[in-house]
C-alpha cells in the first residue's frame, strides 16, 4: 500500500503532513514521507489544561460506560488494521506481519480494557472493630502522560490509553518524534470513536508532538500525576527523578538485555526458531529482543551451527515486500552504534558472523544490516549494555546455576527464557532463585509477549508494569474507607481515650 492510499484510508488530512517543521523519514529508503508540526509550549500547556478539564467530568462517568469508547475504538481498529499496519511499516521499517501484529496488539488490549471496565475490583477487609466495615476502592487519578518509543509506535500507547481511559482518566500522548504520523492516525481514529459514542468530554485524549524538550514539559507538570514512559534507560534516568521530585508516579518500561538459556535437554529446532524471531525480528529493535544466548556445552556446536545456517537464509529486504523477514534499522545512528558494538566485540577477540551493511546500492539512504552472531570466549565479556540492533552474543556454559548467575549479571531485567525439557531446570529458572526479569518464559522466546500479562521488568528496566494482569492499578488511586455503623466509637488497637 502506498502512502497516499494509506493516508486516504485512515482519513488523515494531507495538509497536516505537508509543511510542518518536523520531517518524518521512512527508514525503508530514507525518504521524507511527511512534515508535521511540533507542538509549541503554549499548545502543550493548552493540551494539559484540556486534559485536566476533561478528567473532571470523565471520572464521574460509570466505568462500564467508559468502556464503550474503548469498545468502539477497538472495532474501528479492526476496520483500519491493514492501513494502520502498513503505516507502521512505513514509519518504523517493520515487516508487514509485525506492523499488523502491532495493530492486533492494540485490538487485544481494547478487548481486555472493555472487560476490565466492569471489573475494577476493590476489596472488603475484615475490620477489627464491632459493626465496622473496611473497604478498598480504586478511583481515577488524573491525566496520564504517555511517552512512547519509535519501535512500538502504536501498541504501547494503546496499552496505556485503553487502561487509563476505562480507569476514568484523560491522556496526553507524546510519541517518538520519529513516528508522529502513526500517532496522528491513532489520535484521529480515537477521536472518531469518541464522537461516535457521543457525550464524551472533548479533551479526553491529547496529542503533543516533538522531541525530548516537549516531553520534558509534560513530565514536569504537576497536573499530570502519572507519567508512563517507554524507551531507553537513559530516557528513564531523565524522566524518573523529575516525576519523583514532584511526588508523581512513573511507570517506566526501559531497556532490556534479554537472554535465552538453551539446556542439553532442549528441543533445538524450537529453540532456533524462537531465538531467530527474538534476535532478528524487528531488526533487533524490540525492548524484548534476544541479545544474549547461553548454550550448554553439550549442544553448543550443534546450536550455533543451526543458527548460522538459519542466519544465512534470513531474507533482509524492503519490509513492504511480502517475504522480507528483516527490514532496516531506524537510522544511520543506529547503524553506527551497532558497528561500534561489533568493533568492540572484535577487539575483545570474539568470533563475529554477519553484522555488515547490505542493500546499500539499492537504498543508499537506508540502513539494512545482516544480523550478527557474536561468539564470546570468556564470561568477563558479558555485555552490560543494550545495543538496539540485531546482535546476538553467544556463551557456552556447563552448570545451569552458573548460567543463571551470568544471565542475571547485567543491569537490566526485562525478559528471559529457558529452552529445556527438564522440569527441574524449568522450575528453577522461573523460581525465586532463577531469572530476575519481569518476564521469564519456558520454551518460548523473549519477545512477543501477549497483552494479558503484566509487561515490564526490574532493575534498570525501570520496574513499571503496563498492559495486562493488574497493571491497571498503576492508573488509579487507592482509597481505604472504614465505615462505623455502630452507635459506639471504638478506637483501633483497643486504645481507650475517654474524658
Ligand atoms: C517494546 O519493545 O517496547 O513483547 C514492546 C513484545 C511486544 C511488545 C514490545 N508485545 O515483544
């Protein structure tokens, strides 16, 4: 699908994409596909004020009614799945399957949130006092600031928005400056859903566009009690302290350094397929991408050989082409960072397969690379940083406990997996002394989580949880209420306080 057709199908106004100050470059060929307007400080101020006003009304709308707008939005996403998925491909360089998968992730979270709108359960707590009832209730909290990254330009916003809205909040979204067109499209589809449902405060969903400076204004604003930010650990280090200093709440989903352990009992065919999707899918630009592999020494040679064969057959191509498996990196800077990491690995004496630029003649202004396998010789070289590119560092190991120790010996803690047919190994890996990540899988790779689980991780990954399970509680405030329906006034802890 060409850009013009996508834009027409999504009902975007060409004039909004024609003459703004922010040039949007498609990583597919380096061409400018639109020029959008960055928001001014005044516009951001207005957006926050409008979201605050909308919140005042929205919080009193019964939650199942709030779910209506998300249900209509989800239906509309089903109708717009093809063009929106194609736009994700154009703006991020993801292959079509992944672009569509991202929209499906939006649809799934909408379904989840609609159900949730009737299940914002509190609890009743046994009171220690006679004829007293104690309860815990969840209330809307205020406008939610959402900062999202280029690599999941629509799904992560939707995780946050679908939950925030059924929880009774308004939202203010600052997408990556690399992907503002998908944001404009989502915002439009959401606004139409609001109109269709009717009687919804107009300021419920706000979009502000631009770079980190624009995000900084949102992050610092006292009227925004929750900031949900997805991106690099460096970004989280900027955002977290600012929100904490004003006693706001941040939900941080930051970098990963995700690993797979393959034990001697594993089904190697399954492991190879999962590692391939995890390490080269989305050109290694997911926060859940597989970056490290610990292979038991008994199967090390077989596994590495199978991976090398698989890597040789990866189709690196324009992601619009039906059979492409790996598209381009987001830009030249990502390419340089990848090359630097590979130079370091080479200097450390690792064996490197792949990693070079390809399709340069055809796409001189884009950065397609062959995914790299790096065989690491010593454990002292455990890579501590996340390089947002398709590099897989491979280590041999002998004892599972040692592999788990090395697995955890990095600053990040997002996603992890073990491939094993030994129940003891599987249980150990997922136990309290196993993987220290927010996601610990067995016989499934590190990326491609379902929306039903809480998504996020520990340590430098930021500790936040988004998406399923009880992540919704992060978008609400908790009230404990004790009601005395007796005619006495007994004090807790048995304290007597009589005149
Ligand atoms: C991200 O890269 O920020 O689990 C999100 C996954 C996707 C979400 C990734 N469902 O890979």
